[in-house]
C-alpha cells in the first residue's frame, strides 16, 4: 500500500464512547499531522509530530489525545466528544517539520459524526 | 492575526479558463501552496510558489506577488473533473501551514 491511509473512513459515536482514529504513512516521512476540517472553514492544525516527538498542540481540548508510536503511525484517541466535534479528520505527512518547503501528503480522512 | 482569503465558490464552463484568487496577511512567509480537494477525498498538491512570478504546470499555473500578498491559480481548458475545492495555504515558519477556507469550483457543460 502506498501514500497515507486512514481508518476508519466513517465513524459515528455517542458522546460517552471512546474510539481511536488510525493513520499510517508509507512514504518514509518523519513528520505527521492531524487536521480538523469543518464545512466552509479552513483546515485547523491540531497536532504535529516530528521524528515521533510532539512539536505542536494548537490548544486542542483534552478529549482529543494523539499518539505516535513510530514515524509511520499516528493515532487520535477520542473520548467524551461533543456534537461540534463532528468533522472530517485528516492525517498528513511530510519529509520533516523543520524545512521551509514542506509539501504535505494527505490521507482520505475519517468522517466523524458525534451524536 | 493570520488571514487568508479566497472566494467561497466559483462557476465556470467546460473548456474555458478560470482564475482563483488568494490574498494573505501573515506575520511570516516561506512559500504558498495550492491544493485540490475533490469531495470526500484527500487534498492533493498542485503547486508551490516562493518567488514572485508565474509557475506553469500543464493546464494549471500559479502566480505569486509577495509585495501584494496575492496569489492566483489559473486553470485552462477546464474539464468536468476539475470540479473540486481549491485550497490556498501559506507556510508561516518552518512548517506551519495557514490555510484558506477553500474555493469550490463548479464546472458546467
């Protein structure tokens, strides 16, 4: 498999559930990102991992918890979410997060609906 | 604050030319990306500009004016498959990308 993959593609959960989103990149990159995409809004950067170290947490609520066990895998653990958290969650990777030119490669996203 | 503006939606005719504008006000600038995103799919890279001027790549061209904080994406010989959202993003510092909300392009036969 090539590129950036995400599972599941669709997820419906209640506010009391706990679930996890998974992202895997097969590009040999060292940086991985979680974004939230809501309708008609700009992509919101949530977390950045560079060489497995978290380098960015853009004031994301604690009900979102990232995990990066290695350079190829990234998880987003979800618990006690709110309906306003319903969105498309995109994972991306890039060569690293220290160079000026930083083309990011995106996965297809997980469409999350919180009831 | 950081701000990127793009039109919300544009409509064009198959075979025609369309220009999608992007203006930005950011405290730093290390380049500008254009991405294409079809409905329900991942954004995919189209172009990168860091110097002023026009970059041409097939039917797509991208222009940058750093002094004006302005870029545009030019799509020629439009095809139905070009119906998508087009996202403008500015590289702020080393890696931080600030994104516009995207322009939804509708192509009509």
